[in-house]
C-alpha cells in the first residue's frame, strides 16, 4: 500500500480548521522568538524507525499477532514509508542484523529512496545465537572469557558495518546483553577489559567517517550484573575507543528515578552523546509508547537536549530512534503516537524562555525557575505540529488520517492475517 500526496492534500483540506497559533505567536514574540523558525525545527526533526518495530512485539510469556505484518525487509520499508508519508518525521530506518539482512542491496536502496527513507545507525546482535552459529554467546560476547566467542562477536560487528557501508549508513550501535546472573559467575575486571579490547577492535575496523554508539543497560537479561551497566561505563569505553565513539542513551535503560536529563546534560557538555532511543516505562525496560507514562520527564529531557544542541556545538547532532515494543497496539499507530509525543516534547522545549530562566537561576529564584519550565510544558503546542505538517506535506492529524485511509485493513488484504515479522 502507498499513500499519495493527493490523499494527504484532500485529508488536510477537510481538516484544516483544527489549528490556530495566534495566541502562541504573540507569546513567542514577547520572548523574542520567531515562530516560523520553531516550525522549521519541528519539520527538520527526523526519527529513525528500527526494522524490528513494524511487527508485533512480545514478552517472554507470549506474542499476539495482528494481521498484515511485514514479512520481508522490503515490506518493513514500505511500512516506514507509510508512517513517513503521514508524519514526514520518520525519514530513516535503523536496521538490525541478522534479522534484516538485505538480499538485494540495490533493490532495498531503491525502495528506501522511493519512500524518502535514509539508513541510520546499524544494529548488531550478539545477544542470541543464530541457527548454525559457530560459537555461542550464552556466556557473553564481546566480554567473553572464551576467545573464540569474543572473536566471533567482533567479526559479526565488522560484518554489520560492511553491510551498512553498502547502504549508506554511517554509524554502528552496539548493545550488549553481556553480564552475569549470579555473584562470582564472571570476573568483573576481566569482563570489562575484554569488552574494551573488543570494542577497540571494532572501532579500528570502521571507516573513518563512521561513528560507534555504545548503549548501556543496568540489568536484563542478566540479573546480577551487566558489563556496560551505566552511562559512566559507556562513556569510559567510548573515550577508550576514540573521538568517533559515543554513548547512546536509551530511556528505558535506567533504574527507576534515575535523573536522565542530567545524564544528557553531562554527556553533551563532554561532546559524547551520540545516539538516543525513545520509549517509556513505569517499572523497567518496559518499551512502551513514548510519552505514555511520564510526559513531563520526556519534556525535561528534551529541555536539556535543546539546550545542548544550542550550546554544545562539539557534540554531534544525535541519532534519534524509537526503541519500543508493540504488544497490544497496531505498531504503526503506536509509532505515530510516539512521534507525536516526541515532537510535542521537542516543541515545548523549544518554547522555554531560556533568557528568563537564566536570570531566575542567577537570582536563585527557584519558584520562577519552576514556573518557566512548567509554563512551557503546559502550553498546548499541537498547533505548531499541525502547522509544521501542513508545510512539510504530512497529514495534519496523522493518526486520524491513518484510520480514515484504512491502512491496516489494506495491509491485511495485501499480506494476510497469518504473517509474522522477523525480530524477537
Ligand atoms: Mn535501545
């Protein structure tokens, strides 16, 4: 299925009365801000969709299919194309190897180009053994005490980079499940030493214009220790690798109540925030729809991201990706909701009165500091998103358009009800 420009135009024409920014414009002018510049920033914000997000997710207890799932990488790109046609915010894909190895590179590039999709960071997988694997990752991969497993994992990452080069990707994300579930199971120092050594080898084999993103996570699948457990460990390893190695922050990879916005600020000040994975959670790595549980927290994080993007020019523009699991909802609807939540938080952060905040901070006026942040958070910025969409050719209300175009029904007609997408 494909959504045409005419369909979007007709939809917007019927729904155009639903945005009004006069009040917001006056407010922004009083802060010396230009609304058109803010709308342009919203248009420019592009988030990668991972190739594993288009099918039903699941938990270790069960996986419940819904119809019309993509059964090939080609169909996954078509699904991202549908989201991008509706939102104009999903102009990139993040591929997972080996779940989505392209068989015909040129054909995959053509479909991506046709749908306006770029190839963002490549993702390697050393957290599960593939059929016919020569070595096992059961007791670790890059950290493994077993040299053959370690080398096998390093080789896999180099292979992922080679595939990415052919597609036009410029970065590799490494997330490791490596760790231990029981005290004494591994030697912490040897595990960390091996991880650093393996990452350096991968880094040394990347092209000069590639970046390495090192993701961290405190627990799961191992429940006693994870070798790259926190931002500090990731930061240390990135520094050991070199200038083009960075930390990647995944919102779900923190212990409850961690101050993620402060981590963002620290990393950006040091020029080491390379990638960012969006999701939301109540308890742990829940992988829920972005902004579904803690939208104020998301805003506070964006407040630091916006400040960092303005102040820390030595920090590269971060690679944004949604990293969620869709167990209950139609994944395409879930991703559209996530994109909406991301842009709302971004727009709210863009309208923070930073000059007034700086003055209030200098005066130690804590009350005013809070008022300034919450004033931005409590402003309805959805009109800005709608204005951005009209300008960029997206649907003014992507979710409503998705439903009115009967996208899922069309996909079920095309693909059937029984297909299962590759992934976890
Ligand atoms: Mn992630």
